[in-house]
C-alpha cells in the first residue's frame, strides 16, 4: 500500500529511565474515564488509516488502549501507535491489531506488556482465528475490499495455531486470585468460532471482590461492573474465561 508510515521507535524507556512500578496507575487513569460514552467503530470513520484519538468516545479496547498509553508516560500519541499497530507501523486497515491475542503478543514483544496468565495459570489453548475474514460484512473496511480481507486472512493464519495460557471461568472465584492485581488488563475469552477475545477491561477489587472497569456497550459508558467479574462470566454462556496481562513495570523482570 502506498501510504505506509514510518515505524515509531519501539524503545519506550531509555537506559536508566524510571518506569512504572505497579499496574495501579492503570486503574487510577482508567477510573478517570468513568462515564465516558461508549461509541463503537470510532477508528473506522476515515477512508485512510490514521492514528485516531477519541478519548471522549471509547469502545472496550480503545478505552484500555488510551489508559495504557497514558500510564506508560512520555508521548501519548507515540505510545498509542505502538499499542494499536503491529510493530508500531501504520500501513492500512490490516496493520491495526484487530485480534486481542495479537495485540497482547505485540505488547509483550515490544516490552510494555507481560502475560500474567502465562506465569500463573497452567491452562492453555490453541488459537484459531478466522472471524473477520469469514464475516467481512460486519466490518466497514472489509465489506468492499478483497485486498483487506486477504491481508487480514494472512494475519489470522500467522497467529492461529499458537498456544496461549488462560484461566477458565470455573476457576475464578468472586474474590479474584492473589496474582490478579488492581490495574491488570482482563481479556475475556470466548467460544465463538474464529474469535479469541470477546471483551476487555481493567481489574478493580471492591469490598474484597474482583470487578471489571470497562466500556460497557449495554450501559453506553465506562463503568465499574456492579457484580463481580466471575458473575459476569457465568451469566454469559459464550464467555469461557480470562487472560490477564499487565503493564510491564520493570525493564529487568
């Protein structure tokens, strides 16, 4: 494609820089978005793929992206581009990290996320991604572009077959788990064929129970769930469990 942009330098912190010490800043910043309107497809309004910043209107993933970009410090826009696009390079719609599993993998590869479930849960699953390429009518930038569909399909195949760790919802108590911290990013897994993650948010403990700070399409705004996270999971038959990732807070971890 002719409108490729140069990659953003992916070293977030120069040698000797002070980096965030805990994910608590994610929760603090995330809560500043409480009440922000839920609006779907804010990234798909322009014909040309550009870095869209709409902190006044978010969906579940852009809410987490904006929070993470702020929590990482330094340049918000540069951070956001590193978070949202494969290797920080904007090169059309398919260069955006549409699947949360690849979004996570990109963040780990470039040093600003760590996979908590990989360390603390023995359960694994093999990724099998095909939803976007097999349902192009659901995506404005795919519905009329065979080129985009073909490129999305290539990315789906590249990540399919990889094994990731997760936690089944049957093993998540209402009180959470010791290794899940305030401010952790929670990605909810799904059994919908061809899809990996159905929803994302940020962990918050309230009165000894693990809740989810998230952009709710049902309520139309950013909220903290009134019920514990395990209750949310159990009430949705297609949701199977969670993956937990954390803002990487030490260059030497």
